[in-house]
C-alpha cells in the first residue's frame, strides 16, 4: 500500500480539490479505484460542472450512482437537475400557504430565482450534505468527492456552517412570532374577531413549514460536524509546481483552516523526473519546478506532501488509475 493511500484509508469522507487543470479528477478517481481494490465500498462523486470524471473512468455517468464493479460506484451531480428538484420542493412548501390565484405569479418568481446567483450552490450543497450524512445508509465505506475548482469548492465547504446558522436564525424568529400569536390570542377572543391563525389548516401548514426548516437545520448541522471532524474527513489539495497554483493553494489552506476544515494532505502533480539527456528546454523547466518545490515545502510545511511524476500518457480507465496511484508516486 502506498503512503498516500495508507494515510487516507481510515477517513470515510475525502474531498479532492485544487485549481482547474492540475489533475484533481485523475487523483480523485485514482483514490476511489485503489480504495475499492482494498475491498472497500466506494462512491466517487463529481461536483464539478465540467464533469470530467466519466471521461477519466471511461464510463458514461449520470446523477444516479452507477456500479462500475463490485466495490466501486460513481456519479456526476447535475446542477441544473438539482436546481429544478430544489425549487420544485420549495414550490410545494410555499404552495401550502398560498391562495390558488397566487400560484401562477409564485411560479414566475421561482422560475426567475433559478437563475439567481447562488441557486446552483444551494442545490449542490444540499445534495452533498445528504450524501455526507446518509453515507452509511447508502452502504458506502468511503465517499470521494471530485470537486470543482478551488473557489467554488471553498464556498461549498463553508456553506453548511453558514446555512445552519441562517436556518437557526429563521427558526428562532419563527419561535418568537409563535409566542406573539399565542399572547395575542386572548385579545382576539375578547374582541370577538376571528384570530388569523385559529384555522386548523393554517396551523398545520405552519407546522409543516417549521418541520422543513428543522430538517434542514439538522442536515446542515450534521454535515458541518462531519466535515470538521479530522478523524472522519480529509481534504486533499492538488497542485502542479507553478507559481499560480502555489498562490491559490496557499490561499485555500488559509481559508480551510479558518473554517476548521481538515486539510492535511497535498499532492504535487506533474513533476518532471530527473532527465537523462541535455535537452535545454526540459532541463530549464525541471530546474524551475525544483525551485517552486522548495518554496512549496517551505510555505506549506504543515501539510503531508506527496509528489507525482509527469506521465508520458493519459491516465484513463479503472485499471490504469489503480496503477497510477502507486506507480506515479515519487520516492
């Protein structure tokens, strides 16, 4: 068993992220394939809208988990489909309160909201949280997430804590309103007027709405707990030895640490191995890489570093991904 796999094999939840084009999809798929080869039940999930996971695995994937062998399954989360499902659920909840004549206008607003900033992130977040929380019920020992480029991933990983706090605030506000309604009830009764919430149907709809909020709060709270548990979750950052990926990785590490998210592993990919010939271009490129690698070791000394050699061919298919995980790792 190689060093990287040994250090990650006890974590049920793995997130692989980094700047676009550094090889994070290849490494996410490789980790999933190697864990499955150990006899673990593994689901690898792509949250990247570009969806390269199916290309790397050489399999056609969709938003439903597909078994690739006895232990390995894969899926690609479809943001558009999730937004549709998310807003359909929202419409169902709101429609319980609205008068029938309001529904056409309500649907217009919801349709416009689908294109609003953050709509896809919210839908994606809920799907990720459900996978994280329901992992064991789904029968998987490991979830490996092939994430979108760094900025998008950081927002998703930070959202459970923020959304949990927002939902908690809504529930507190609703609780205060309920107390006010109860306090006002005797005055409505004395006035002889009908209390606006005395209707049993309205009260039942109100309870249903609170139930939705409470379920979401519990989902985000549990997902947030698991994401910040270093014994349960590992975030693996992937970079190549160039200045822009290094700068982005430094920022990502600082932000992950700020939110108490467990980032301890760094893969440096596409390293040029020692050269046997005197080709000036490749010698110069390798020398520059070695300079940046020294800076990586200095700036990111708190992370376990795993160096992977530049490959002469594309790594595609389950067997090639399994071999690459061990064979590509440099001493």
